[in-house]
C-alpha cells in the first residue's frame, strides 16, 4: 500500500515535469501492484507462501523505480545550488543498490547450498522420510499386485512430493488427485485407470474408524494410508 501511494505521487511528479519514461514506469508499477492486490484477494483458502511468492519481484522493481525517482529529484534539487554531483550521484547509487542485492543474493545461495547440497537442516529429515515412505508405497504396490498409484495429499505435501518424485524416477505411472494437481502440472492428471490410492496426511489412525484406508507407514508426523481401487473410478 505504501508503494501504491509513492508510485502515484512519483508518477504525477514525473508527468508534471515531462519525464515520460519515469511516468510510464510508475504507471506500470501501479498496474502491477493493483494486479498483485487483486490476486491476493482471490486466493481460495490460506495464504500459503508459495501462492504469493511471485509478488516479491513486483516490490523489487517498484523499489528500484522509486529510488530512480528519488535520485532524479535529488539531482535536480542539488543542481539548483550549483553542486557538481550529477556525474557521480547516479553511478554511486546504482553501485550501492547493486552491492546490497549482491550481498543478499550470495547469502541466499549459501543458505540454499547448505540446505540442499550439504543435507543439513530440516530438508535432510524430509528426504529421509520421503525415502522411507516411498519404500513403503512401493512394497504395498508389489504386495497387492498394483501398478498405477493415485496420490491424495491432505497436509503432508513435502513428503508426498518426494514420494511422487521417487515413483516417477522408478518408472511407475503415478497420478495426483485434482486438489493438489496445481503443484505437479497436468502431466500427473488421473486417467481413471489407477488401481491404488495413497493418502498422505498428518492424522493418526483412529481405532474406531471404519475407513476403507489401511495404514502402511508412519515417518514422524507423516502418515500414509492406502486402499485398493478395484474398478476404474474416474474423477474422485
């Protein structure tokens, strides 16, 4: 909202001073902010980080736009006092902004290297749980003579995504329930000929529950249930 007000003010100032490019850039930024706000209000359910992460680039571009306007305005004000700063103000500001982005980028890359390549932190636990759950799913498929699993996700999507990846690597045709298909693309769309369903959830089994699902594995907070699909089922 602050960027929305600043871009509007900056755009008006640029238009009044006949600076066409900054005025057009502010207008594009305003449209982007409005689109982002409109999109957020259309999210169905909780505002998960991965649903709105793309908005961060809008903030970066708009911040750079506002910094450019501030530089332009400051240069004009200083030139009125006959200070010779026009030749260094731009490069110095750009160098400072670029250095801050570079430092931030290096820190993010280092953190990702530690988490993904070195296997430290919670991601290592996720990988270990996914491997164990994949082994359980594969064993259940083999034991019951099934070959085309349908994955249903209710909460534990991290481990489920790891299992889907392992199934894909193993050459096992795997499908995803429609509710979670947006995370995997339509390449994993159910065709109606799946013969086993695996439910990934964080709900412990209830002894009094007469559910058709059977518990096949548990790894930490992740539970995997399975049930056979005897006939083509179409859309669940």
